[in-house]
C-alpha cells in the first residue's frame, strides 16, 4: 500500500464543502488502514490528529493562511515535506498541484463548470480554469466526484478518460442525520421562525446556485396560500443579485437570510424543512443534496450535470427558471404524501454514499498513480 501525503493546507476556516470532503476522506483513509501523512494549517493540526490517529500530521507555517503564500508553499515546500515523510504519492485535494515534486501526484478536480458556466462563477473562474488545465495535464491521476465532471473534463479539455477516476463523496451520518424534535426546535428558535414552516436552501450564494430564481419561484408558489411558509437561505454571501430578488417579492413573502449556519444546527435546519430546494445550474457533485437527504428532508433540485447521479429517483426535479421552480415547489408544498415518499427514498439513497467507499476508490487511484 502506498504512503500518501494529503495536502489539507487549502482547507478554509468556514468548514464548508471542501472541509467536509477532506475531513471525511482523511478519517475514512484511517479507518480502512491507509498509510497517510497530512500537511495542514497549524489551526487544523489537532483536528486531523483526532480524525486520523494513525496519520503523521505535519503543520505548515503560519503564513499559509494567506492564499498566495499557500500556493507558493505548495510549490516550494510541499515536495520537500513529501520526501521527508517518505511519501510515494501526493494527493492535492483542491485543483492546484506542486509541479516539481518528484513524487507522483493525484489531484481532485471537484467541478468543471468553471469552463461552460464561467459567467456563473465570477472572478474566481479564471484561477480555477488555469489550475484545472495544469492539473489535468501534469498530474498522474485525476479524481473527480462524478461521471458528469469526468465527461466534462474530457469534453472541454480533451482529457484522457483513462487517467480520470470517479470517487463519489460520502456523507457524515454522525453530523447529517434525521433530527430529533429538540434539534428542530432549537434550529427554528435560532432562525426566529416561531413555529412558521419553511423551505430551506443551504449553500454559497454564487450565481450558479440560482438563488434569485429560487426566491422568485418561491414567491410565486406561495402567493395564494393563506399561511405561507418562509424561505430560509442559509449560506455565505458572494456578489450576485440575491438582494435585488428579495426586493422584488411582496412584503407578505418572508425571506430569512441567517448567513453561515454552524454544523450542529444543520440537521435541525435541513430535516425540519418542508422542502430543501437546491435549484443549481450545475455542480461537480452536489453535497448539499446528499446531506439534505441524509437529514430526512424532501429535496427539490435540477437535472443539471451531476445532480441526478446524487439524487437518483429519491428527489424531485425542476428546470432552473423561476416559473418551473414555482410549479415544482407548489406541487411539493401541496402534497404531504409526496414529501413523505421523498423523505423515505432520500434516507435510503443517502446511505449508499459512504466515505469508506470513497476512501477505497481514492486508494485505487493512488495505486494507479504509482504504477
């Protein structure tokens, strides 16, 4: 079995999707007996020691909390750490790779919509397009979280499909689980709902997440209801027209924007919703859909890119325009039985995605990189 250095230094402080990927993978690699070292930011060192007691944890310098400094460290110092740790393979889990490591490198490319949907990403897209091109060309193996992402890399970059390995993400069932009544009550209290039912969205608010159309579709779906639910939009803020969409809706339509939600609140928030709506225009995987299903929430998403691979027959689908969202959401709000069916199907579907299975797929990729 190869000794692998996992570069976790890019993990941000907001504990978002990248964090859940690296944390879930590192813990699962430990469980399946992999020989790993983890390079990380100093603030994360103790967490990785807890997640993977058998791993060698290597804290980087304080300066790598700065993105530019981290990228420079990745090129200059990470290869040296790999040699010192006796690594056979470096795994770069976030697009960019060290170019002169002398050690086979495996890279995770999470998303290829940077190319076809560049206008939906904003100024970050140019960096990720460049990093992806370089990684696909220079890495020994490329790991992607879905067949849709693999196919898109082949289409837009003429990538060799035989060098790309699909490893689906898992879901942490200790964090994402059907909530207790107390967890639902606590989440609702913190959101100021006071017993009002709600539709939930969770994710960042960049343009491809399609939140403005969700707001417009929601407003149309509930406008004739005597006691309409609220729409709660949880997640960080990026440049977009979410504010403008909120101003468009009538005063009787309640839209709550609590910002970032902490991990312990997520089961109650997701599992307590009438519907979790995630009408994204495109995803590399769609972790919010999987996590909502694991919390027992009925999910509404789109047919775009990887989302049907995650949701299968266990979620409801809509086109991303506001009118379609209004129609699909209205049907779900009107049918408690349909929501119950989706809850049961979603829970069963979520159990199929485990981090241990993902870790085994990663180990196979590492082995191929050595060969």
